[in-house]
């Protein structure tokens, strides 16, 4: 039995080999009868070079500075506010007085004129300051002398006292304090005079006066007795004309007191 089976297997194997060779020979014949296929040209594809990529530089990293530390100042010690300043109002300067009323006494000495010798004098004066430091002074002056010789006038034998009254108008300029260490104000001025009364004349006719003149400088100090008063001293030079050919020429020294208002 085993021999029959093995013989059948060998027979089947040989049949299979023969059939395979026959199929291969048929395929070769069919392939030989077919015309050769034409060669098809493939299109030439030109490959483009890939574009270069532009590589941008990487952005610089933004460096954020660290925040500054917040410094909290230490609390200040409580300080009391300073007291309000005391405003001391200065008293307003009192305006300068416009008027000065005063009187003076003094002596007049002849300097080469007539009559010779010394005479006593008195004066009353009113001064008005038009505009500081300029003023106008009007005065009434009295002059008396017992030296009545060489005047060209004839006197009664019983009375040889020479008396004269004049009026004067002067301009005054205040110079102020000229010396820094001396509390005195200086002034200067000058003007004209006219004799209005001459006594004891026995010429047999009226004695006419003519216009003369004077100039002076003076010093004064304020607030001696009252806040509005002044004492003053004055040195002057005067020419008082009695007639066309007769006159007093000399200097005078006067001192006096006046009230300002």
C-alpha cells in the first residue's frame, strides 16, 4: 500500500513539472510574435534650484531693567509752623511844613559904609515854601544905632538915635545836611530890601529910600522845644540905601526861633 501511494506522488510531481514547462514555452512564443514597443521619450524636467531662504537674525532679547526700589523717606518729626511775621508799619513821613513864622535878634556892623559902628536889629519873618526846597521869605526889619554921624542927615540935638524900618523879600534854598556828623540843616538865600521909615530926620524934606539888597547863609535845628519848631542862626551881608548917595553896607549876625506849620 505504501508503495502505491509513493508511486502516485512521484507521478503527480512529474506531471506538474511537464505542465509548467509547456506553459513557459507558450509564453515565449507569444512574446516573440508581438512587435517591439516603441520607446517613448520622457519630457526633460528642469529642476529649479530651490530659493535660498533668507534667515533673519533673531531679534535681540528686550532686557527690561529691574524696577527701582521705592525708597520711602522716614517720617519727618512734627515741626510747629513758624509764627506769622510781625509787620511793623512804618509811620508815614510827615510832609514838610509849608510855612515858617519866626523872629530874630542880632547885630549889624558897618564895613566901610555909613553910618559907622554897630547897630542892634530885630526882624519878624514869614516863609512860604512854594516847592521843596525852594521858598520865599517876607520880613519886616528894625535897625537902631546911636552912631548917626556922617550920614548926611541932620538930627535934633536931644536925640541922635538913628532908627530905621525896612521890608525885605528873599528867596531861600534849603541845602540840607552838608556835614554827616552834624545834625544841622543848612540854607542860603538872597533878595531885596526897601527902607519904609527913617526917624529923627530934620532935613526939611522927606528922606526917600531906595532898593537895596542882601544875601545870607544859615543853619537850623528842628524839634528843640516842640516837634514843629526850629532855632536858627544866620550870617548875612546887606546894603540898605537911605538916599541916592547914602547907604548902610555891612554884615549882620542874627539868631532866632520859628514855628513850622
